[in-house]
């Protein structure tokens, strides 16, 4: 049997990737050593080969898990259903490429007519428009303040300048100045998105996937990392009024190891809400199980702690601001995975 490091080396993966596959139930080790080390057998290696082959086709981890684990009569796991989802993804890529071609043809026409636009500025604007249109409809772009309001854009530019100044001056995210800035950032984000959790989720997804386009507006990965650390410190102070020090330390460890996974999970749940509003399919159930596992890794299962976390989430709006987590999303997860009352309450808190 292979240890996790040995399998990672053979498969040209990182140990962290295999740990992630284990945490989401995609590839669990068949055994553990007396010391607790993960041990993988021949069947595990064969499954990993299948996972890697399907990843080459562009299949998402959730689809891979469904395809490998569910019986063929499961509506969301049949080969046809998986192929249909992949075709839909390719269709979206074709649409995006078509839009890009249209914009480039327009630019070529302008240049052929002798126009002399500032090419770098023009292309930056073109890139931003193309990126935005991948995530939002034209109607949304015309009505969401963060895109349509000059005042909102000026507010964001000031915040970007303030955050960049704090970061370059090496002001600690735990400082009062950084936490005050984090609160202003969250307030502006909520205001400029109309407090719409679905819009917030898509903007967060766009910020992660389109780092170059965001960087052209000053929102570099370094600045976004600084903002997230400052927001985490702001929230830590709030949680400290409700939770024991050892729970806070556990949450810090979770944030360091798994905090980057939450935006993608939130986005996946919202996408599934659109595909399966009734939360009846296997993908909805898989996402609900993953959510609960993440929550328990962050907070634990002690009922007193879970209740304290619930009170904090209910009483302190700042704990959910900017995350995209709303009551609609949590209600959907509870429908996807009916659970005992205590667990249901903890899911609502997350």
C-alpha cells in the first residue's frame, strides 16, 4: 500500500490535492496506519487514474464523483447527464468566443477607418466587458451599481487606493486601521451589489477566476489577500464575544487550511439551486454533505459551541457580509440533507 506522499509523487499531484479529494469523498484511502497515515491500495490507484482522465476532459470534481459513485439510473450521474453538462459548458465557451470575435471585428473596423484609439486602454476596457459578460446579463450590468454607477466606481477606486496604501505600508491586518478599512470595504460591497447574495457570489467567483482583469482595475491578488485577512480579523473580534478561545483557534486553523474552498463551494451550491430548485438530486445532497463536513471542521460538533455560533451569525450581520451566504442558500442545503434539529441549526449558522 502507498502512503499519501508516495501516491502524490507517482501521480504528479500534491499531497494537498489528495487531502482535498479525501475531504470531499472523491478518493478516500482504503486504510490508515497505526500512526494515522493514509494508505492507498491498488483499487484506490485505479480510481485516481479514472479521476485524472476525467479531469483532462474538463469534468468538474462533483461530476466525477457522481459518475464514479452513483448507479447508472441516478438522474444526475448517467453518462448522458454528464455529457449534457459538458456540452453546456462548451456552448458557453463558444458564446464567449463569439462575443470576443465581435468586439475584435469592431476594433479592426475602427482601425481600418483611420481611428486612433489608445490601444492599451481600449483593450483593457474590452477585456473587462468580455469578462463581465461571462458572469452577468446585459440587464444586470446596466442596473447593478458596482458596474453601472459612476459614484460606486469612484467609491471602489478610493477603497482600492486605501487598501493598497495600507498594504504597502505594511499595516498589519489585525490593526485597528486595517479592520476599520475592512468594515468600509464590506459596507461598500453590500451597497454596490444591492445586498443581493446571488450577485455577490458571482462577483466573488469572477474575482477568483479573472485575476488579470481584476488586477487591471487595481484589485491585484496581493490586495485581495490583504483584504481577506483584514476581514477575517474583523470577524474574529466579533466571534470572540461568543466563542471560547480554543474554538477561535480551531477556526483560524480551518481558515488557513480550507478558507480558500468556501467561495467555490458557495458558488457551486448557488449554481445547483438554479439546476435543481427542489434539492432532490444527488449533486445537491453531495454539496450539502460537503458543506456540513466543512462546517464541522471549522467549528466542531459540540452543541453548546454550535448554538453560540448560531447566535453570533443571527446577531452580527458582518459575519455574512460579502460572502454570498443568505437564508435562501442555507434553506436549500437543509432541504438537500434533512438532519436532526441541532445539525440543521448548525447548517443555518454556517
